[in-house]
C-alpha cells in the first residue's frame, strides 16, 4: 500500500495513443493536475447481507511495469453500502465515470440485469478468477503487496478490510481485491508485454 496517491479520481479518459488516462482532482494551489497512464479498469462487487454491508472496488492497471516486472494495480474508487439499490446505483455511476468494462461478482440475476441496462458495454465473466479458492486468493494478494504492486491509499475502507482479514474471515474488500488481481492475471487477453492494449472479453454472460 502507498500514501503517494491520496487525491480523489476525477475520471478516466481514453488516450489518443491507446489505453487510458486517470485524471485526479487537485487542489487549486497545485500548478499541475496529476495523471496516470493505465491499460484498463476492472471492478468487483460483493453483495450486502443482513450483517455485512455490500462493497465494490475499481482498480486500474498501470501502463509502466515496476521493478519486479509487474504492471501495478492502482486504487481508483470504492463504495460500501448496506442497501442493495444504493450499491447498484453508486456502482453504475462510478463504472461510467471510470470507463470500466468488466466486473467480477457472483451471478446475481437482478444486479447484473440492472447493470446491463445502465451500462451496455459492461461484461461479467462467466467464471470468477480462482473461483472459491480463498486461500490462494489471500496468498496472491499478499504477494502483490509484498512486491509493491498494489497502490492503495491508507485512508480507505479497502485498507481497513485488508488489515482485518484473518485465516477464518476475509472481509468484502479483500474478496473484491483478490478477484480483480486474479482477473488481470487469468484473462486470456493479458499478455506478458507492457504498453496499452485493447481489452477483449471472452466467456461472459448475463443472468
């Protein structure tokens, strides 16, 4: 995790040379706006239960590789809501603002149907990355944190969830993050090359 990127994301725009640019909101005293080049945006949503609020997360894959030859994932936005309808509405707003084209979540029929009406270009892969293998997901996330390949501000719900995870309990933020990391790793269009790429989605469906 990092303290370098604390500014709120304004929006994501397509880059003229391919890929996307993350635009951050900056205070008036700053002479220049902060921008980061990314290859694409992925998201994940965990539905609310009677005892746990729902949660969603958006991460972007940085254009530049780091010292361990990974394209780091950068935090873009999150939301935590007790209400199902509010989770859906806020997720849709952020997905449009951030130009997200893929969501990882359980195939809950109503949620995906409503999202599809709001965002026709959004896809849900038929199979979640690594399925229900939470143990491997935890190993994966910890490895990416160790490699400094996850840029997550400390003042986020996600950071709280990561620090509260135990062997028995993985909070919604951890579940969302492991799906996104796994998705970037396992999608068939992801090659071992840096630079912008067009994300093509296979094996998607809507309930």
